[in-house]
């Protein structure tokens, strides 16, 4: 706090005290730039020297940022400049100048690593940049608003700042897993804004990178929502943008991984097993440790699907034991979930249920509805196989609620059909009918199923008579599984 | 770029706060903690000279006398106003340069006497 006075009183006093006076403003831009060039030269030779921040020092730091943004400097110089700004003892910093400077310097280092490439260091600098941006209230408030609720001038003003743009894209990366139904709208609008900048921006290579990144997350959202044609189109866009960046290999590898995941979701695991080992090797060569683990996870999942369970188990254990996995609650949770499912398939239901409970806190921390819904669904399947139909129906109900809350309508409908089937098997016919009644409008809304017209008609008739037909439910269940291939 | 004329504060705006004189340490603290950071923002974020940045920040303080809502976040408000004033000044400068090139007058075609539009509501 500067004073016990109200801020309005402070301003009034200041205005009165400085009326007609020239108030010193520190170093001129030219002086600051000259000193910055000297400091950069010394930093390159002897490293950062910490000390108290004077007003002139802040001007020199800003000037240093400007020099670094306008020139080409080694990562080591950027790192030393960052360390200098970070190590200085800042007094009251009501306007978050320290974080502004650190965000800009971290962004420069991130971009240097991106072009380097140094994927591992890129992640670290990205994290630092995001931390400094989100420390500032003005940017937190901006990022908390959806794209559509911000005015065009607000978007233009804030997203023109590269650290803010990087943070916005990173936010999208998280929300595409936690709230895909909302994130997809954000991604589409951000993509339109970015591509409108391509012809006017002097840094079109960076804009292409971000456009590709946003298109990639749009594709991921569509995949979560079960819209595979839209997923493919957006991934094509991502690939086209990434191909025109300075170092495309790691980005194109991510695109390939995303395509393989979609094939896995469409139950075409046999088509991907041959592709995954070379993709994993690419990630390893590029130093993309988390992507490498996700690639191994995908391979393990595909092996599990085709019945090669021992090989799948071995690969899941590799992912689970990696230190990078421990820092990623979604990857860890999904790996433990898969191990639980495997235990069930190996005929160890009690062990399976124990492992599935272990996965729950990680998946809750990740906030991923796909993960959480999947956990309840797998638990339900294990319970059902053990004849615990009521408990299975409860778990299917939890999965349904997770998908419904996240706007994942297709998954919601599928869970309702599975729950209906389970309720029918346990003699709870009325509840089975109720569940179907809730599922059918969603199924009808998601798309027509030519080969299930008869099943739908039979079910509607069953509902009219307040009776559920198990054969129709089974047929509908098969149709829903195959419907995903057509969306 | 030449300094812009400082706007005289309207006498009625002074009455919004009963003025208790600030001590020298308080003035110094305000100078270092509010005035200079805003000047640096206008300078380094918006590419203005220190003189123009100083004028804009003082204009923002004058606006604050009549428009600042003390129940809100005054510093965030000042940042927003400084950003708007700086962008307005840049647009004016760009128009001036454009017209100068069009009419073959080189740098600058004289000061505009009109006040810049703030472009934001109360």
C-alpha cells in the first residue's frame, strides 16, 4: 500500500502537486536501448548479476526485451536475460512489471526452442511463460472470458501479445480434454481469428504454428465428441499449417498420433499397430518424452483391443513407471484404468476393481470426462461380468451422468443403452424402459442409423407398451457401436 | 514527437475528493509505484517516447478525477485508459504520417488542436 489515503485522493494530490511541472521519467528510450545492448554483451560473457531494481534498471530490462525480440540470439543469452530479471529484487510491483518482462523473455526462449528444436526445454519455457501471464490479473480476466464474449478489439489487443496467445492456446489444450463441447467453439473462433492475421502479420511463421496448434485441438475436441469427419478435416488443416513451419517434424508426428487415436476409437486397431513403433521412435528422437509415452499407451491399448493382452500389459507398465507419467494425471489415470480393465479380462475381478479405484483420484484431478466416464463404464463391465447387476447399473449411471454433464451426447446415449440392457437383465424392466426413453431422442439427434430403423421402431413400440425388448436393445447396442464409424 | 499541451483540470472535478496534502514520501511512493510504471507501459508496450508517455499518463490521471470508480480496481482502470490513450495517439500519428506522405510534407503536418477521443464509457 502506498498510503492510507484513498486512491482517488492520491490521484488528486498528484495532479495538484505536478501541475505545470515536468516530471522526470527515467531514461530516454535511446539511452535505455544503448545500455541494454551493453548489458546484453556483458551477460553473454559473464552471466547474470542480481541486485536491487532501480527505476532505470526496469527501463533497461524493457529495452533488453526489445533488443532480444528484434534480433536473433542464442538460447543461452535468452536464459541469462531471464535469470537476470527473475533474480532481481523487485520492490512493490503493483503493475506486475516483473511478470510482464518474465513472460516476454520466457516466450522468446520458448520460441527459440521451438525453432531449435529442443522439445523438452520448450515445455519448460512454455510453463514459465504461462505462469507469468496468469500471475497478471488483467490477463487472467481476459482468458476467463470466452472468445465469443470478447469484443473484436479486445481480442486483437490481447492476442497480439505472443505470451498471451501462447497461454490461450495452452488453455485450449487443457479444456479440449476437460470440456470438449465448449472448447471446440473456442478453437474454431480462435482459428478464424488467427488465419485472418496471416496476411497482415510480420511473423507469419509463428501464426502458422499457432493456427496449426488450434486446428489440432479443434480436431481433438471433435474426436471426443464422436464427430470423426470433422476431426479429419481439422487435422488436415493442422497438418497443412504445421508443414509450413520452420521445424515441422515433431508437429507432424503429433498429427499422425492424433489420426491413429481416431482409428483406435473407431475400433480399427489392426490398422495402427504397424504404424506406432516408428511414431514412437520419432517422438524419442525429438526428445518429446510425454508424446513418446502417449504413443506407447496407444500401442498398448491397440494390443489390448486385438487380444494381445500380455504385450499390452508390458507396455502399460512401461508407461505407468515413467517419471513423466507421474506428472500427467490424465495419462497416469488412463494407464491405471487400462491395467484395471486388463486385470478384469485376465479373470481377476477383485484385483481389477481395486486397480480401478486407484485410477479414480487421478482421473478426477485431470477433469477429463472421457477418462472419468470410461472408468465408471469399465467398472460397470467388470461388475456385470461378475453378476453384480445392480452395482453395474449404478456405475453405468455414473458414467452417463459424467458424459451428460460434459455434453458428450453420443457417449451418454451409449451408456444409457448399456444401463438399460443391465437393468433388463436384473429384472428392473420399468427402469430399463425409462433409460431407453431418455436415450432415444439423443440417438435420433446424433444421426440416422439406416440399419437400425427396425430396432428403433421396435424400441419405440416397446416404450409405448412400457416394455423393453432385449433383442431390440442388443441390436441397438450393436448399431451404436458401428455408428461411430460413419460420423 | 513534440509534447502535447497538458489539459487544464476542470475546477468542478477537484471537489470530488476533499484534498488532504500528501507528504513527500507519499508523493515519492506514488511516483515510483504508479506514475513510472504507467509511463513505462505507454513507452515500451506502445512504442511512445517518454515525453508522450508522460503526457498520456497525466491525462489518464485527469480523467480519473471525474471518472474513476473507487469501488472498482483503480489500477486496472488506469492501465486500460493508458492503453486506449496510447492507441489513440498512435492512430493519430499514423494518420498524420500518411497525410504527410500524401501531400509530400515529410514528417509531421502540424499539431492537431483537438482532444483525442477516449472511446470508453464511464
